[in-house]
C-alpha cells in the first residue's frame, strides 16, 4: 500500500471522468458514433462497456488516501498500452475511420497517454505506508 499523492488522486479522478464520459457515449450511442466516425459499432459499444468497469476502478482509487501500489501500476501500464494500441489500430488496417474518426482516436490516445504520465509521476510522488 502507498499513501496516494494529491497528483495521483487527481490524475486518477480525471481518468475516471474522461473514461466515464467516453463509456456513456460509446455504450448508449454506438450506432450514431459509428456512423459519424466510420468505426465499427461493436468496437465502440464493447469499448464503452469495458470503460464502465474501468471508470469504477479508477474512480474508487482516486478517492482513497491509501491505494495498492500494484493496482495503480496496472492502471498506468494499461493506459500506456491503450495509447499504443489505439495508434496501432489506425495503422493496422483493421478499421478505416474517416478523418473525424482518426482525429478522435488520436485525441483519445494522446489524452490517455498524458493521463498515464501524470499517474506515473503521481505514483512516484506517493509514499509507502509504514506497517504498524
């Protein structure tokens, strides 16, 4: 366990807000987003469903003064992986988004990468909880 730094808590809560808004939009409005972005509806909906659980996790972590360090490390690594996977998806040819779709995927990849960096720095600023 670590005592969560203020930066870590804020970065986790920002991640929860960003992910929560994305989750709601992708889950409830996947058909409209698919048409607007030229991305597969199933990809959007399933990503939105995943983000619901993810939002709950990072939101919970962001409200705690003490958090399990390994769990926070998984969140940071997951965000970094998400960033790379989003860019890889665009180059893979598995999807063919229009210009707006490409911009949205790149923008969320950049935002997720920034959150990963902030969480990493916040994790490094956090202190180990001393055993009593």
